[in-house]
C-alpha cells in the first residue's frame, strides 16, 4: 500500500509541476526554501500554485524515505542499492529545485531537474513493483527482455526533450501542423525551431516503432497487449501535441500531455520489470 500511495503522489507531483510551468508560476515564490520569506506565504493564486507544488514535493519526499527504508530492510544483495540511490537522487533533486528558483529558471538546469524527477519516478515504480515479500527482483532471469528497456529509454528521452522544448520557449516555434513554418523540413533549421523539430521527429519515430511492433511478430505474444495499449496512448499523445499548438500551449492540455507520457513510461517500465521478477512460493 505504501508503494502505491508513494507512486500516486509522484504522479501528482510531476503533473502539478507541469501545471506550474504552464501557468508561468514557477517564480511566484522567488525565494527558497521559504516562500516570500514565510513558511505559509500570503494568499495569491499563482503563489499557491507554486507553493502547492512544494508541499506535494515534501510529502512525496517523506513517503519515498519511508518506502526506501522499508525496501532496504527487505531486499538482499546488490538490489539493496536501489532504495539508497533513490534517496541520493531525492537529495540532489531537492537541491536542484532550490537552485532552479534562486537562479530564475535556467533552461538547462530545469531540464536536468525534470530528468532526475523521471529517474526517481522510475525507481519509485521499482520500489512499488518489487515489494520484497512475494515479488522480488531477479536480474539473473534469462527471460529478461531488453526491448522494453530500449523503449523505456526512448520515451524517457522524448519526455526530457519535451521539457527542454517548454523551458526554452520552443513550444510554438512551429505554429502549424503537420508542417513546420509551411515546410516539411524548414530551411532555417536552427535555434528554437530545431529544438521543436527534433521533438516532433522523435514523436514520429516513436509512433513508427510502436506501429511496427504492434503488427509484427518481433515481440512475444504475451507482450502484444502492452504494445497495443502504448500505441493507442502514443496516438493520443500526438493528438494532444497538435492540440497544444492550436490552443497556444493551454496549460490543461500540457498537464494531460505529461500525464499520458507518465502512463506510457509506467507501462513500459513495469513490463520490463516483470521480465525480472522472481515470485515467492
């Protein structure tokens, strides 16, 4: 139960962080760790959008601490390092969160901040999936399926690229779809146009990969339903991406966009973990 609750709070934390960025409220609390010099800041809608993100982050951190201690006691061997790594990354993430605010949201640092958040999210999935009682990790399992590791990394890269697009203000660099500035390949492919175009190109690549996997015998039949589910979510994600352009980056659509990305990552990561599961009798 603790694992499920922690995972749910991290889902909320990542989505809420996207809402904060979408509403341009990232610097509504210009100081850190306090907000306007206070533990409880003055009431203003944008301040509390950002302040709520900090509160959710604090709750997520406490839950991860408790979950990591629990799993550290139950795991054996090298796998005991996983909860320790999760806590180390959490400390780094908290520090980066403060620097992001104090340095006024630098693009590279905010993107790194999001990247580490996704890694922690994946580790929380691990800590939830392998409870150490009936489900135990077994990395010597010969049924290990590297395809889902590759697919998880591909989605991770695309999600990080999406964060870079947002924080570099490249979201509307290509204001039309499916073309970009009226071209299939813009002649002046540089700057924010290049950043946006790479993100689109990765989306097309991901769609093609899952389309091929869905209708060819490359993937084992027991994983076909997972691939079909992800393909449906990828199509939905592309539609949301088009909606973002036409809505001029409406914050609610951006929130759903990241939510779908997290679900895709969750499905792929848990499928990869399932190939390394040793069930107790």
